[in-house]
């Protein structure tokens, strides 16, 4: 017997006064009865004191609790998982009635299962249904440590680990050490690794992470196959295959392929290697990438509907030591990560309808949070004409699309015919209402607008109303709600009637539909509109829309046809179409640029000998904009502004032959644009800051070191961070001071792909950007070093769960026995005193 506490023994000092009282109070009793009563009372008091010390017997634990941990990650054969479940079921049957068990699976963490549910999981895996995210990792160490929470008190503890030993973290060694300290026995049953034919890229490495423009570097790709086979290897940059070769792989023998490349683009370069193999189980591990920072020329992306039209402009920029890439339709990078590979982005002849809502938000972020430069040039697809009115892109430009229409311009009467059938419910009808409002706001006070909505019949939401009555227009548009079928004909007839009664010089109809309309004489109705000098444009929303019919109506109606699957682009289409119909945003007549304000990047450029520009887009400057050049009519020609960390610049004329053909012959053309772009492009990503990246499982540890212009470490700085990945991933990164001029943060890198981490100093405005490429999970890399920690775990012997159990002493409390016995003896002593 042992005692847990000794403090209550001090109560034993009360025995002295107790003995004195007892010897004085029992003098009238017989001597024999006296001693019995005395000893009984003293013994009871001693037992109660000992009971308060919480005594216990040390006995050996006989009952056990077993945790079965089954690895269900992708590297394990499905048949081996089946066998492990069957083995577990057999072992559970061998447990005694007093024993207990828990069943857990290992992957990207642990999950608790019952046997029937785990069997169902195996059926799903057999049929190809799989939680790939969960199965993409094997966190053996973390899973074992978490499984400790399953053990009840008072029982022996054993873990049976079913696994192939392929661990994607490095914590198993420490976990086993902790389990040993906790007297938890761990035994393993080895599972089979995938034996299907498999080829994969182990890694792609560069001989340098930082290089200069024009420098030749070496890329080394390590590839592997578990069977003899021929594979095709491709080296890619920006989605373009830059090198291709074939090689014969021998089973189990990794091969390294080396290629030399010349870096021709500044900024972040992401190079990838990809393999194609006929015998291959996993596709996810067929690619690896490396990020290289290239120092040198500013990197510019120029977007234009017809890249061939801006060849002279591109040639002039390249003479100014600019690295220029031109792209056509749908050429804007799909993610913020890819936008960040450029120092400035130029929107030439590029409409908003070719951008998704996500791209617009990312482009705004590219300027405000990452310091990128954005330039918009004049064309019939820019500003309001391009559908940029009230978009995130317009928010980072110094000019707005809305302007005061000239009095001599003809008035416009426009009718919007909008599908409000049940299929438009939710986001589509909300965006249709927003589009109608935006269109009305772009009209002048002399223009008129009507809104007709249709389902099974038409609903005149707004009769022909002056565009000046903004509040009434908005209120009427808000009454449109989605319901009913689709019958476009009556709505078109009503729009025709309304516009025929108008005296406006220009009459235009925009039709929005997302489904198949009931049959009607649509071509005859459209012919009637054309005869009344009414033009018709159409918008097909979604794959269910009758694009053939709507495009035919637009063709007959001498208008334009738009097709989109993204409801968020509808407002941009409506604003673009409104500006097209009003025929008032473009002014095509020769003019000379008028310099009204000096700026250092224009100070040595003389506009006195500058030739004519032949046209421009009419806009209005924001209050915060700095307008440097005007047209002879006083409209903005060149304006710029600061938006967050970056700059936005607008040039309302063009750089192609459309309006700038004479400028191409001007000697100052190249210098003008070179100096403008240098003033707008993003600053160096490394603003006296160095960043070290350390990959730790699901996280990227970032060590940031900040120095001043003298090379001394900065102190007392407050840094903020943000991490952006592909598919819209974004999270804030907390940056904590770690030492003198040293700061530490941690970003999440859960999924394969590119990540960009932006760090900004709150007071001094320092900016630094780090790029990182997260490769595929190690689970899919079947060629790995032997896991010595896993090998050190003993194998379960003879299916005997009781063998190898540690002799663990169990403290069996006997406090209650002592206190009850003590109370009984005290009561007996009192009774004896009464005899």
C-alpha cells in the first residue's frame, strides 16, 4: 500500500488530546471494556486520517484498449486496405469481453470509423470514388499522437499500425518517443505499396534561383518509373513547350535529364517539366515546376484584339529596353499569380467582356496591393465602350467612362428586353437589373430608356422615360422578378411599338435571353424594326440559350451578338452596347496634344513638333487624377493616379494605325512611351528585404530580413503579409518580430500550384514579394528513402494482442475502505462507552 498525500497525517497530533479525553471519560467502566472502547476509537481515528491521505494498492493492469490505425492513403494498394480491415475484424474477435478498441484511418489526419463504414469506404475506392484530398498525405506521426486521446483510464494501451511506411511528414520518430514515455505499445502490420505501373517526376531543379535577363541556366529533371518503359519529357514555359525529348526508363532506376535554357523574360519565370507515359497510374505526379527570378528589363503585357496592329508600338518599346509580350483575345492571365509575372499590363483594344469577374478583382488587386502598373489605351473597346463602367478595373484608372454628351450629338431611345423567366432566378436576374441600371446611367439627359421584361408574356417595367430621371428608372428596374416561362415575341413587339412612337434620332434594342423561347415570327418582327430605323443587339446567357436564333436576330437587326456563360459579365456587355449605340463616346477628328502640366517623365519631351492624333475616346477625369495632356477640345488625353501601392494611367487615343499612324513617324514616340511606362511599372520586388522560405508540411515558414539603404538592420517595423494562390486562394499572413531586423510569418501551402506572398511595411511603405511553387504531395512520389522510424516498430506477433504488453502498475484506490472502516470503529467505540 502507498499513500498519495501525506498532509492529513498532521491530524495524528490530535491523538494526544483525544487520548487524554478518552482516559478521563471512561474511568467508570470495567478495565476490559475500557481498553476495547479506547483502542476501537483510536483505530477509527487513525483509519480516517489514512483515508484522507488517499491510499492505493499497486496492481498490474489486465484489461487492454487497442487502437487500430489503418493507412488509407493513395500509396497503399486498395487490396491491402481490404486485407487490413479483415485482419482488424479478426483481431477484435480475439479480445476479451473486458477489453475495448477504436478504429481510425490515416491520411491527411485521422478519421474515426466503424467496421461497416470502413467496408463501405473500400467499396467506394473500388468503384473509383475517392476523397483525393484526404488520401493525398500520410501523416503517420501526427496521427499516432492524436490517437492517444482514444485511450480510457485504467487499461493497457496498444496501437496496431497498418501502413506501408511511406510518411509524408517527418514526425514519426518524435511521436514514437512520446508514446514510449506514455507506456503505449506500438506494433505494425506492413501494407503493400501500390504495385501498378507508375512513372513520375521526382523534382525539377535549377542551378540558380536568381538570374539575369539573357543568362543561360541549367534545369535538371529527375524522373522515375517502376517498370521498363519509354516516356516523353516536355520542358514548358508559360504553357509553351520549349523542349521535348524521349527517354527509356529502367524499372526502379531514377534518371536525370539536363537541359540548358536562355532566360529571355524578366520577372518571375515558372518553368515546368512534364512527362507522358503509356503505363501510368497517377497523373498528378507527372509534373514539377521551379520558380526563377530574372533581373533585367521591365516586363510588359500588352493586350489587343489584333496583336499585329500594334507591331510598331511593340518595336518602339523594345528599343526602349522593355520586355514586351503581346496577347490577343482572352489573353489576360487567369490568376493573380500569373499577372504578377509582369511589371505592367496594358489594355489596348481589349473589352471588359473578355474578363471574368474574378480577373477584374485580381487586376484591381494587382495594382492596389502588389504595386503593378495598369495602362488603358483608347479604342472602341476601352473605357465605357469596352464595358468598364463601374467595374473594379475602372476603380484603378484615373478616368471614368461617364461624360457629358455633346449637345450636337443625336439623342438616343433605347429599349431593354430582358428575360425574367424562372431560369433567371437568383444571381442572373440580380445582375440583369444591375446591367439595366448601369446602361441607363451612361445615357445623357436628352436620351430615353424603356425596360420590358418577359416570361410567358411581357411586363412593361419602365415605359419610355427620360434618362435624367435616374431614381424612377432604378425603382422601376427593381420591380423585375424572375418567374414563369419563356416567350420573347410579345416583348419584342412592345419594344418596337415604344420606339416607333419616339422622335429620337437613334433607336436601339438590346435583348437578353437565357433559354429557348416559344415559337414566333422573330425574323419578321426584327425586319419590322429595321424598317423603322431601329437596330437590335442580342445577348445569349448560358448554354441553354438559343444562340442560333439570337445571333440571327442581331444579324438582321444590324446590331451585335454576345454569348456568355458567366452572368457576372452581363453588366459589362450592357454598358459596352449602350456606349456603342449612343455613337457619342468617340471623337474622330485630327488634334494636337496639349501639355498642361509638367511631370519629370515628360519634362524633356517637346510636343510642339508632335503630329496629329486622329481620334480619341471621350472620358472624364477623377478628382484625384493628375491630367498631363489634353485634346484641343479640353478632354483628357493622358492622366495618371496612385491607387494603393500601384499606378493607373490612361491614354485616350490609340497606339495603332487607327488614330496614331502619324505619331509612328514622330521621333519622340518611343521615348514618350518608354518614359511613361518606366514611371508606371511596379517597383523592385525586393525593397531592401530578403526572404528565406522553409517548407514545413502544410505551411511555408518565411523569415524576412529588413535593411535600410546603408545595409543596417531596421528595427521597430510593422509588417503585414498576404498569400495568394491559384483558384482564387487568398489569406492574410501574420508577421511577428523575431530579432533585430528579422521577422517571421507562416503561410498555408496545402495544394499543388504557385503561390505569391506579398509583404508590406505599414509606415515606410516597403514592399517585397516572394514566389513559391508547391509540388504535388509526397504521397504520390513512390520512390522514397527507407523510413527507419517505421522499420524500428516491432511487427505484431502471432496475432496475439496481449503479447508484448508492458507490465503497467495500476493504482487501485482504497480511500473509501479506510474511511468506512474508520467510521464503523468510531461508532463501535461510542456504543461501547454507553454500556
